[in-house]
């Protein structure tokens, strides 16, 4: 019977731990997009929490602000069920 060397054993443990990494979290979505205009075509940046942030960014450089069509809003918790009180 062969014996496992400590180095091989540690390497196997590390490989097993790295193989079970937690899943990557979804990218944060923001409700507002800046749509830039320009001679070279412009671009879009959907990284704004408020329309005021978006407007401040596009002011002076050209562009407009639009709602992010992929924004789903914050996760909502289900309402707690009403607690039944005994009749006295």
C-alpha cells in the first residue's frame, strides 16, 4: 500500500476548497442610464442611482438620461402574515 505524502495531501485539500468557491453575485443594477452623444457615436452608462446624478454627468459633455430598462428594483420581502390573537 502506498502512503500519501503531506505535500500531496495539502495540495488535494487546497484544490478541493478552491473547487467549491461561492457563486459570483449578480452585478448591481441602477435605475438610470446616461446616453452620451458625440461625433464618434457616443455610448451608454447605466450606473446611476438618481436622475440628478445622471444629469450632472451628462451636463456639459452632451447626452441624455433614460430609465434603465433592465432595472428590476430592490428585492422585496414577502409581507408577514397577520398574527392571530386569541379572543378573551
